[in-house]
C-alpha cells in the first residue's frame, strides 16, 4: 500500500503566499518586470489587468525563463499569454525542487486559467475494493485515502460493467452498505447464493478474503489460476452428471476469456507501468495515459485542457496533479517529452512516499506503446481543433491577402529530413479552416540523391501533386501555403506557372518573425500576434510541420522495424518485408500470439515464438 502523501510545508502561510513579488515594480511594463527578476530558482505568477493570477510557473533561473516569454520569435500561444499580462510576481526558493512543490501548491490554491487542469480526467469511473475485514467491490468516481485498493480508470464504461458483472457471478461478495452492519439473519442474497453472509458471521475473514484476492487477480489480468480452478470444477460437475452446474462454470470461463480478449496490448512481464504522452495544438492540450499491469493494458484515458504552457512544463504539472494522492503510482513511468527526470523522481519519493522510475524511451517496446498513446492524444486534439468555427479567420485572411473570397480549400507543404536522409514532403489540407486528414499526402523525395535542397524538394512535391490534379481534373485549392520564405515560395510558383495554374495564390510563412511572404512583388506582411488570419496560417504551417516530421520519423521507424525483424533467427529480408506488408507495424505483431502468427504469416512456430520474445526485450 502506498504511503499517505506528505504535508507540503513550503511557503504555506497566507502571509507568505499573499506577500510575494514585492521586489518587482508594478509601474514597469511586463517585459521590463521580467528583466528585473533575479537569476535564482523560484516560482513566477502572472496577473492580468484585474489582478487575477492567470498563470503560475517554476524556473531554475527566474530571469532567463520569464524574459523568454517576450522574445521576438515567440510562438502565437506565448504571445496570446503575454498580451494578457499586467504584472509579474515571484517567490525565490532554495532550489528547483522547492519551486516544483510551491508551484503545485499555488496552482491548487488559485486554479490559474492558463495552467493545466485535471477536471476532465476525474470523471472516469474506477473500481474500489474497500479496506475492511470483509471488503466490498463497487464502481466509484472518487478516491478516498483510507487504504482501499483502486483499479482503473475505465474510459470504456461497458468494459467496467463487464468486470463487475463477472465478479458478481463468480464471487459471492457482500452488496450491503459500508461499513458492514451485524445482523441476526443474512439477507436474500445469501439465500440465493450471491453472498457468503459475513453480516451474520457465516464466513471467516480468511475464507472471504480468498475471494477478494481472486478478484484482484482478475482485475490485474492474472487469470491462469482462476481459469484452471473453474475448469477443474466444470470437469468435476460434468463427471457427477451435474450438467447445469457444469454449464455455469463453462459460461464463467467464457466470460473471463472474453474480458481477456479486450486486452489489445500484451507483453510478458509482471511490472506495473504507465505511459503518458502529450499533444498540443496552440492552447489545446490532450494527454493520453495508458496503464499496463502484469503485461496487459488495463486502462486508457484522455485528459483535456487549454493551457499556455509548453509541452514539457504542462506534462510535468499534469503528472504532479495526477499522482498527487500517492495511490496510483506504478513502478515505471514512460513519457513523451524530456521532463526533468531527477526532479520528479525526488518529488514522488519525498512528497508521495513512493519510488518511481521515469524515462523517455527512444526505441524498443516502451517507445512503441508510448507512440500508440501519443497517437490517441493526436487524434483527440485534432478532433477538438476541427470543431472550432473559423469563419472570421477565413474572412480576415481573404481581406489581408487580397483574395476574391474566403479560401474554402487550403493546401500546405513542408519538408523534413535528417542530414539528407529520409527526405519527406508533407501535403496537408484544410477545409473551411479545419484539418481535412483524409486528403493528407506524403511524398518521399526521389530527386536529391542524398543532397539537402529544400527548394528542389518543394519543386518535386508540388509538381507531383498538381500534375495529378491537372491530369485527373481534381478540385484545385483556393490558397497554397508553404512553410518557408521567398525561395520556397518562388520554387512552388514556378512549378504552378509551368503547369498553367496561374490562378492559385501562394504565400509562405517565414518562421523567425511569423512573416507572410507573397509570390509577387508585394512587401512581406507581419500581422499582429492575435490576428485571426495569422492564427489560421500558423495552424496550417504547424500541421504541415507536424505531418512532415511524423512522416520522417515513420520512415526511420520502418527501417528500424526491418532491422528488428531481421535480427530474429529464421527471418530474412524477404520475410521481414512480408510481415511489415501484412501487419503494418510491430505494434500489431505484438497483439498476436505465437500460434496466430504461425498460422497467419506461414511462420514456423519456433520462429514466431522467437519473434515475440525479441519484440518484448
């Protein structure tokens, strides 16, 4: 059982919390206030014109961290936060660890609008096993720090109900209220065989808790002993010609196996592991959490927020909040971004009384599971982004670019490579201001022969895309956006002119100052940071960049997958290509048993067993 979280005693008094920041003159502009901060670790608090705290952050060096908000090349998300700041206050701490503890305390106290909040995630139901001599098992949405055991959360309520229904059929546990009240006679559930009658003293604590232990094994995926016991009981009943009881046992075995079938990700270790991946689009943030217990995926949840923090600090704040009660700590935590591992290890140890190994995997099975978590986060945040109304942004964009009408269909290009290898161009599509993912495309650039040439890459990708549009008479975009400056725009313009597509306007977005570059002799355009048109152009550019980068990573990952497969004795180049073509990824292979792989992929059983063992190393 995890220890009760320690009381956090850093800067707890009202006078200490309310009197911070007096060293910074409020008459100065926020950018000047930032320059007056000390080069010390601590916490900074940003207030708006109504003196409301809108953001709390921590820093190893307050001046360096806070002045970075005011740099010329800051992101639009940061610019939106800066536009709301009227005053910056701070508290100096002895070190960054104390700053983390204080930051968490202040976020809980003030609930700043632009810090991450865990509201969405706490709505998911969990299973509670009470801490009593005769425990009760039931569904709840609330953690109570009384020694009870918890399982979940379960975003899929149907799966949770399946577990509870199975537990009710398999184990005659009490259903009356908590705490247990003594009775002279047991209730109806006892008489129909659905309760052991602890209220009337008809079962010992030891005997009752054998059923509780079996319930925990079921929830943790440890079902081998339970299935063996039910199989034995079924055979015994059948031999005694008690076919009704044998049929009940048969149905219970089938129900357990049905629950196991719902486990989509498996490996062969007994560790408890969590995987946390974050994805952001502007202020929209989704964190995907996957829980592995005893080699099985037992829970998946999405936590949504709007925040002006970056991915690293937002993920760190989320983890501190999520594990705050100290009851859900796994042995291992794998994260998608480079948070300060030593800092959060110390926090979990000193504040929550638990040891937790935290790491950022770059390859192997943990990387693959984390990638699945991140894909869930990507899909969720994109769905939220798509639900936004962009009518004003499209109208504003048409006005500032001099278009005849708001651009209903926008296409965008970006290039990604790694030192000349895996050069990939991304084509993304926005329909009515929202991502149109079915029309995304990737182009492996073939003309460079290892050279690095963004202009030539743009020419090849644009030529391939718009030659197809021309030949197949497809819908032409109302606007083309290039991630880059004048050189990239001119390269794309030349290709479209050669194809006779003079009517398609092209702009580029130069990243350093978020400058719009035109395809003619117009002057470059810099819009205010909060301009709706700029927000939309940046959203297209950011999606281009994300899709190009993910394509580049996918190419590298595919090559790595071939290397992993070919390292298995009995699998060569031809067979590895066949497996990747058939299953698409190593993640899908991991969902199969050795017997299934042998049958579906025509592999010798010994080779399939070696393959699965290699994938779980």
